[in-house]
C-alpha cells in the first residue's frame, strides 16, 4: 500500500482558528439556513456547460505573434503571484483543442464557455496597428471543433487580459479612450466569429478587474488607487459594455441573430441578525456594492442609490468637491439602460454581514470602507480550497431570487460556479466537490421552481488552471492537470462522473438513483490516485518534501536531545 500523500496545508487550521475567534460572541446555530434536498429535473433544453478563460489555460503566451497582456507582465514580476507562477504555459490549451473537446464530449456538455485573448488577435490592442491572423485561426479552429461536436460556444471578450500597450499608453481602464479600442476588438470578433458564435459576454467579473486590479493591486495591472481606482475603472467598463452591445444591436444582430450579455460576480450577503434593521441594510449594501454596482446601471440606467448616497456622503466628509463615484449624464443613462440580452452570473460563496461604521478620514478612503459593513463567516461552513470560498449552497438560491426581483427576471446563465482544493498532492477523489456541485445545483433547481429564469449552468472550471495571484495552488478543475509534466496531461476527478450523471439525468430524478451516484463516481478514483502518484518524478519530489525532510528534522531533534542529556549527565 502507498503512504498517505496528502497534507492539508497548515493555513487552513489557522484560518479556522481566526474565524472561531471572530465568531466567539455569536450563536451561529441560530442562523442555520439549511433546508432539505429537492428531487426533480430541470426544464427541457436547459444547457449544461463548463468554463475556462484564455490566460488561465491557453499558455503559448508569446507564440504565433501574440502580444503581451497585463497578466504576462504582472506575473513575470517577482512577488506578485504565489511562488512566482506564471501562465506562460499553463495547461497548453492552445495546443490541445482536440483533447479538450473530447473531455467535454465525455461529460456530454451542451456548451463550453471560454474567452478570447485580446492581445492574441490584436497584439497591441489597437486594431489599426495589426491583426494577428494566427490568433484568429486558433479561435476559428476551437469554435469549429466545438460546433462539430454539437457544443455551443459561449464566448467572453474580456477575461482580464488587457493588451499591455493599452495599459502603458493610456492607463488601461482608467482612461475612457479604451472604450473605443474595446469596441474595435469586439467588432472584429463579431466579424470573424459571429457567424458561428451566438452568445457573447462582454466582460467577465468586472468587480474583480476594478477592485483587485486598480484598488488593492492584487491583480494585474497591480495599481493601488484606493477610493477612486475601482470606481473609475467600473465606470469605463460599463460604458464599454454598453457601446459593444449597441454595436452588435445595430450592426450585427440582424444578420447573426445572437445575444450579448455580461457576466457579473455576485456573492450573497445575509444579515447576521435577521431581526436587526441595520444588519438587513448592511447586507443589502454588500450585494449592491457587488452585483448591483454593474447590474443596476445596465438594467435601470444608473448606480444603486445606496452607492451614490454612501460614497457621496463620505466624499463630502473627506472635503472633496465631488463624489469619488463618477456620474453618468442623462444621455449616458439612457444609452446604458437595457443593454443586456442575458445576464451571466458567477457565484461561489456567501458571507454574513453586519453594520460597521468606518469614519471618513481624508487619506483613508477605500471601496471597502465606503460600504460601512463587516463580513463574517460561520466557522462550520466547509472551506476545502480557496480561503474566501466557503460552501453555502442556500446563498445561491437567495442571490438568484434577488436578481429576479431587482432586475425584472432577466434571462440568466450561470457562467461560473464551483470549488477549489488546496492539496499539495494528486487527489482525484474530490468528494467535497461532488457535494458542492450537488448542493449548489440543487439550490439552483429550487430557484427555478421559485420562478427564476435560469437557462444554463457552467461548472467552473473544466480544467485545473492558473488561478491568478494564487498561481497553481488552487485547483478548480473537474479534470486534474499535472503541471509538473511538460505535456500537461489531464485526469478526470471523481466529480467528472458525478456531474456527468447530473447532466444525463438533467437534474436529480429520484432519491434512490441519486444516492448511488456518489459511490459510483468514486469507485475508481483511489486506484487512479495511486497510479498517478507512482509516477517516478512526482513521487521523487513528494518523497523529498514529505518523507526525507520530516525524517531528517526529527532525527536532528532527537540527536540534539540525546546530546544534551549526555552533557547534563557529565556535569552531575
Ligand atoms: C472568478 C474568475 O472569473 C475566474 O477567473 C476565477 O478562476 C474564479 N473566480 C475562481 O476564483
């Protein structure tokens, strides 16, 4: 038999302790929102998919004429990404179109969501400079191959990899001039691929672009413009989204008959105390500063009132002449309103929210203090992977119902949902992921029964891949990717088998059947684990860190103890 090869990182234990201390004075058992499992199926035609993004999976960062993106530059700077990982080769997805489509066939996916790398097809980001035919050819090949296999492509135009030239020349999303460049890029995509692509997503998760790219600097381009950077970025992104929607609407829709939407991330905020008005309002603010920041202009023409109030008031208190939240002119408002044929939702987790005042100091302005709230987690929530990702299925149903109520029940596609693991070893038996998918998809089913108009679901992600500032340390994939091996082979985790059954049954037909799924999904994974772990290079590296290092350390400690005892004895 093999030695256990998995070590859960120490930081998990630490995190739990931190959470426990934060939760000390609150009785979490009062807040149990769990409810029972719902057996039933999805409406016919419901679309099942999986997702990826260009920088996270393609690799080939400098091949075939591709230009630099802000993520190429950011990840090459030391200290920006965990262990200085980069997306240089990642999953080598650029070279593995056929292999990856066959993985999708194995799952019997209805759709595949991927993104187009802007600098791969327009190296400087400026269309009049140069168009890279080789890049166009790659996406043609991918799209054609998907369609040959009856898999609908859902294509994101911007999944964070801005051409570096646009960042250097204009300051990226800080500068309104980028709106036209983005529109040119989008038009090129409609022209080249729009005869075959019918689902377009302008932006993926602009909240992260704004907050992590230009406010905290954890993501590329790594700018820390606290209190203003995120709002200005978001403002230009919203304008760019609207412009592209209008371009499609007036120039392409007639011929191509597709849809243009945006993918917003929305985590759910639940009041810590549902009987406390302050907590209720704080939780509402949390969601408005997340999803509402982008969805409200797009559906209703302007920012949420609560954002205008809070940021405006704080800006005045800080002695500023105008709000740090930019405003739209009335023309812009009507231009932006209604620019969404379907809404993409990326959802992973939930927080408990309580009211917390942050005094408006002059230098201390920030997106986070503008909200006047604190986020808490229930220490009993499972968090198998990314630090921020607690599994709270019921939050998903609440978020979906919120979207229905706030934005007039728009057509929805879940564009991202899934969970990571932080194992330093091969682990194909991902029973926590099985549970996560099972329970989140079940809550989505309940939301559909509530009347929410969800048309499709995208598991995030098809493959393990580059997880931004966390490098390769967080694995979201249904398929395990061996990044140590040059050829980046893919191996199915047990969740592949489970998701496959959800898809083939279009839901959860009945208790008797569903209960057999997990056992059947995990039947072969442990033997595959062992085979994989027995790979000579892998086992050599793991031997060193998991066996040799601890053994040598223990021996050293023992020897010094013996030596000390020896010294003491001689003294006596
Ligand atoms: C949202 C991002 O869009 C995606 O790229 C990332 O992998 C997931 N969050 C998980 O962190």
